[in-house]
């Protein structure tokens, strides 16, 4: 599927009343994965911005949250950003990862920060981006698992640099960058499999 075809599909699905009103989901949370090839990251970023503009023109309000930007915001609010910068060169990658996993824990820090942004915004659809930039200290399935009770009121689209696959043998999985198996996650829909 070309980028133009992806844009048209995403626009048709997200602007549709079926999507906005969460019809046909049963009791499932309204989480959608927008997978893309990692080499298409720059193009997907451009597409996402164009999509937001076009959806806003059609009256669909989008709240965009970039997990990387939010992580920096949290580190600054907790007054540990400068410390992280100072120690980064002198600690091992594992130590830095452990530190960041603690201070940016999805349940205790990241999702509450997202919840605050949701409460302050008037929106129809949440876009989550920056998934690749926060790996490995934030894992996408952990974010989605912890968001289930917070973001179930409106559709959420996670832009994911990799594959979201379903097989009968192994179920559903998020494979970051098409290589890193990011654990099983069953509660989202591949947005490219949704009808407009």
C-alpha cells in the first residue's frame, strides 16, 4: 500500500461515524495500531501531520501525544532531566534503561501524565506517536495495557514502527522495527483492517 493509499484509508476510517462512535467493537477497548515500516518513519510523520490537518478541517478533533516528548516533560517536571543528561555518558546502557524504566513507569508516571492531558483536552481521537524513540525503556504493550481504563472513552491510534501480527499459533503481537518481539497484545485492531 502506497503512502497516499494509507493516507486515504486512515482518513476514511478515522473520519467515519462508525469509528468515532466506536460501533462494532463489542466490549473491546477502542485501540487501533497503525503499523508502518521503520524505513517509512519520516514519511509517516509527514502523513500523520497531514492527516491531523485534514481531520481537523472535517471537524474531527485530534489530541496528539508523542511518548518521547512526554517522557522528557515528565523528567523535567520531576526535576531529574539534568541528572539523566549528566550521568548518561558514565553509566551502562542497562543502568540507564533501569533508571528510565523506573522514573517513566507507565502505571505510576506515564499513563497518569497522559490522563492529565486527556482531561485538559477536548478531542475526538487520541494519536500516540514516538513509540520507537522511547524503546526499550517504555514498551508499547505496557502503555496500551495501562491505558485501557484511562483512554477507553475515545478511539486511540498508536503509530507503530513495526508489525502488528495475528496468527492462530501465537495470537497477536507487536513486533517493533519488524524485529523485536514486544510481547503479546490482543486488545487492539490493525487500523488497516478496519472498514471505512
